[in-house]
């Protein structure tokens, strides 16, 4: 296998948390106050190309064919950190493509930063371990640490101030327990309050923040056991509880954070009704209005039809479980 130094490509998949991350104990390094558990989605990805160029005075970052200002500070900071690991001074051109809406609560930052560190690792010839890549991706965005791995993934809170133990780790492979994900999109714009600001406001102003942090180990243990024993009902209960607790917590910030719209709420009721009729499905919602229904693969058509029918749903995305981030030589 040939290796052309100085340029590489990578693909990484979005993930959706079943046990949610919300809250940082260190803003600079993105150290979480809680662990989290997620699944990778095969249909939502970011592809990134990194090209070193000694003639460049600054890194440049293009997202979906346009020079990107939003988020480029975090991209440059991460590249700088990776250059210092490898002892390189050479700046890069970064080209990134998402095949799904950016910044709308669909975890674009997760696949984005996982793809970036994976491509940069290869372009700069660092050859870091997946755990180190997870640590670096985390500095870009907390949830990105999980997108280094595929299938079922646990992100550890960690204890160390340098963040070296705040990394993700695989729990089970996608093939161990295949599930389907049906996403009901009801707004395509960028979310009103980003996760970083939302987390900070919540930690500073919600009277319930410490209860959230203290309860998280229980939910992580329940989800770990449900995954290990393939217990769909148990996973459904803990996942819905964690999503609702996150939103209840966010609503209890001052001023309260409202990520749901009316369509979000209607989708949650439909999913609960389907499960009441014996369909293996549960919901989760992140920092945006989109509803993610997690279901048995054989239930996916029924779930998609039910959500498509909800007024305000503009688009249905479907996915299976995805793999971890992969780098490739940039052949040419
Ligand atoms: O990775 P961030 O900083 O965008 O935070 C992600 C927060 C949630 O998506 C709401 C929850 C999660 O665990 O992914």
C-alpha cells in the first residue's frame, strides 16, 4: 500500500447518543462532566481531505465547497496541536464535505472533527492510536471523540486534568446487534443556541445540574448492560429517559433552552404510541428539533411511514449502524 506523504483523506460517521453528554468540566479541552454512550450512523458522514503545503501561511478550511469561517478556529487549533505532536510547521488545506445538514442537531461536528483528526494524522504521518485520535477529536467537539469508533461506543468522563483519559472506547460492533435509525427532520437551519453555549448556560444556571451529573453513572450502567444483553426494552427505557432528562435540564436553564418545536413533540408521541402497539422503537433528541427513532431493522418501514405522516416533518433520513473513522491515501 502506497503512502503519499503530505496528503490524505478520511471518512467518519455521525453518531447519536443514547445516554447523553451535556456539560463540560473544562471548556478549553472539552472535558465532559459526564460520560456518554452512542451509536454510529452509516448514512451520515463527513469526508475530509488534508493537504500539506509549505507555501501556505495559514490553514484553510472549506466545507461543502465554500470557505468556512464558522468553526474554522477550532479546525486550525486542532491542526496546530497535531503539528506540534509531529514537529511539523507546514500548514494545510482542509476540504470537508457533509452529506447532511450542518449544525442542525445532526451531529455534524462529531463526524467532522473525527474525519479531520483521522485525515490529519495520516497526512502529517503521526500514526496515533485510535484512543489518541479520540482525545484529539474531543478537543474539536465532545461528541466527536465517539465518532472515531463504530457500532456502540462509550465516552468516558475521565478524571485527569490533561484529558488523556477523557476518550471513547468501543462497547460492541455494529454487526453484534444491528439496529436502524429513522430521523424526522423538521427544520434544516442552524440551531439557535449551540451545544457549547447551551451546556455552559445550563451548568451555570440550572438548579438541577448537579442532579444530572450525579445520576449519569446509573444510566451509563443500565445502557451498558442493555447493550451487552441485547435487551431492546431496557435500552429504550434508559435512552428515552436520558434524552428527556437532557431536555428537561436544558429547559431548566435560565433563560430556558427550547430545542423542541411542535413537530418534535408530536413525533415523540407517535413513537410512544407505536411502541405501545408492540413496535420495537424508541426516540432520542439532541440540541435541535430533529427526532431520531431507533428501531429494530424490520420495524424501520413502519416507523418511517408513521413519522413521514407527522405535520411539519420535511424529510426522513434513514441509517443503519456505522463503522469507525477510516483514513485513506489520497491517490493522485
Ligand atoms: O459535541 P457537542 O459539543 O456538539 O455536544 C453534543 C451534545 C448532544 O448532541 C446534545 C448530546 C450528545 O451526547 O451527543
